């Protein structure tokens, strides 16, 4: 989780530690989303390595949560709702690459 925290902070261009606890909660939520989307067990990535594509998706989603923490539709992209939707589309596309497809 520490590696993901540093990666998310770099993605957000954050140099302070004041929001680390908040970022960790967003990383946990994004990781949980990834596990559900990929049809793997809860806590799977606590025990198993996270593929690079999944790590990128978690980084993007946690960053989006941080930028949208005021409850707006798009966070950084508040002036363009479709741009905010593009984050979700990209995250889901990345997560699909490592998805455990079930019938």
C-alpha cells in the first residue's frame, strides 16, 4: 500500500503528507472496486501482486476520488462531465485486461 500511496501522490503532484490518511482510504476503495470488477476475492491484492494495468487503474481511480472529494461530478474536470466519465471508462478498460472472466 505504501508504494501505491507514493504513486498516487506523484500522480496528483502532492508533496505534503497532510492527506495521506485520506489518500489511503481512496486507495483502499479503488482497490476494492478493482477486486469486485475483476471477480477476485476481497483482499486478493493484499496477498497477491497487482498487475501493472490494475495498479494504473487503482492509481487513476484513487486520484479521481481525491480530485472529486467535494462530491462534484468531475472533480478536476468539473467543467466537462464527459471528461470525468472518461476516467471511469479508462479505469474499467484497464481492469478488464486482468479480469477473471466467469460464466
